[in-house]
C-alpha cells in the first residue's frame, strides 16, 4: 500500500496541476448557485475521468518504460523463497547480492544464485565479493598484493562465466567508516558519521584499521595504477563492467590513509583516465557525493552529465543525507538536503544505462524491510515520473 500510494501521489501531481489549469472564470459564477454546482460537477467529472481512464489507474496503456535505468533490489545470500517473493511484490526485476566466504565466491555458487533467481522470474544484476573489496593489501602495497590481485581477476572470470557482467569495487584500505548510529525522521535509526568521534563497528562499518605510518597521496595513486592496469584488460576480455565506488566518508585521512582518489570529481576523472577502458567506470553513490558537499568539486548534476556523456556510470546507489561533512546522518530519500528527483531526472535525460539500488536506508518500525519497501517505492515513483516527463 505504501508503494502504491507513493507512486500514485508523485505521478498524479502533474495531473492535478494540468486539470486545474483549465481557464474558467469562477469569480463571475459566485452569484449563481446553479452555476457554482455546475462548475463543481464539471471539475469533478474532469478529474474523475482523468483517473478512471488514465494509464496509471486502469493500466489500459502501458507505463513509459523506455528508460535504460533498471531497478535492482538488494538481497542476502543464500536466497530465501520469501525474500524473492518480497522482491516480486515490489515489482522489481533484478537482484543485487554479495558473497563473503571462499566457498560462496565461486562460479558454481554464482550459477546457483542465478538459477534460483530465474526460477522466480528474476535476474541477478550484480554479485559483490567482499573478499576482493576494500583490499588493504592492494591499496597500500602490503605483502600478498599480487596474490590478492589475481584473486580479483579470477572473480571477474567467474562472474562472466556465470553471466554476470557488472560488479562494484571499492578501493579503500579503511573501508566504510561510521561513528555511533543516530536517529533521523520519526526516530528511525540510521548510519551516521561525525569527524573526531569514536568509530563504531556496526552494520555498515568495516573493522577499524590503524596503520603505523602515514601514507602519501603519491604512493596511493601509484598503487591504484599498478592494480587497475592489470584489471582493465581482463575486464575487457570477459566483458565485466567495474563500477568504482566512492570512498565513504570521502576526502578524509582515516587510519593514516588519505582518501584522495575516489573522493572528488577530479579524482574520479583522473582514475578513470588512467584505466582507459570502457569497462572501468563510476558507481555513482549519491550519498557519498552529497556527504562531500562542496569538497566534491562539482555539483552532483554536473558530475552526472560529465560521466554520462562518456558512458562511465555503471551503477547508481540512491540515498540521501541530512547535510555534508563534517557530520552527516543518512536519512530517507525524501528527507535529506538534496532533491533526489533532480538526480533521477538527470540520469534519465542523459540516458544512463545501468542498475540503480536503494542504499543504506534507515530502520523503520516493523523491521528493516519496512524501510526498504518505503525507499524502493519512492525510487520507483521518481523513475516513473522521470520517464513520463522526459518522454513527453
């Protein structure tokens, strides 16, 4: 019901505006009760027929779905039938999931996941592998780097063989870092970060690393180039697009490691140019860009337009925050400091071809899936509105 209401309310806003724009001089009718009643009936009939016979209410005409943007729902492994049914009820066609052990990070398990999804008329869009994600050995050139890179390359081969051609990679030594959870609208619990506060090992936080020396930006860029120059040819050979995730939170020095590569517009531009491959692009995490604020270097809309023109946006993580650093709280997509419809419309106008997921939603009464259902419903409504407005 939440999803239906959101889609209906957002999409029908324009209907009300258009219908009430009919030019009728009601002022001249005030002295005549019969005429006033006639106008009431006329407006009611106009609105009623609009809803009764519109594609959004009766389904006689298909919704505009020509967008290349594809919604993907996050799901845990192993897949449970009730979780797959929940995704079907959301009206989402694609799945995004993660594996976290050597036993599950195999071609055989990837095929099992794909076949289970297909049995429910769903498709696996992306599979992340936490074993080759935020690899400090690679980021910091620690012993075992080459072995870790080969593990990453083999994962690309496994994904391709299983029919998965998009994955997300995060190049951080210190991982996604949070401080104590805080509350957002209505007391909903949510991830937060405040510079200088103690880091908490919570649901979105990797373990805290403290290295015994300060790393320089020069060596971090050298380590990245060493890695990506080996990865790009394999990604091209096996046709797997790699969406590079921003550093979260961006632009800080944490655990003696500066976050200098995927923390701003210029860093992304340089990193993607070094890779020099159609298969290496951006995971546009809206939340990370909004966390950075002015330090990102460009507005998020300008960022989208630049990388979209070069076909470098390979995935979108759709979330909002209440304000930029040094202190932010992740909040509901409709409750942050940025108008998320501007982002959705720009993605649609620029004909971005990628998967979109709901990301880091606050916990609501009723359990985590309540917040997820609200978030996906709102995102679906934004996308449908963008589709209809852009094509019209």
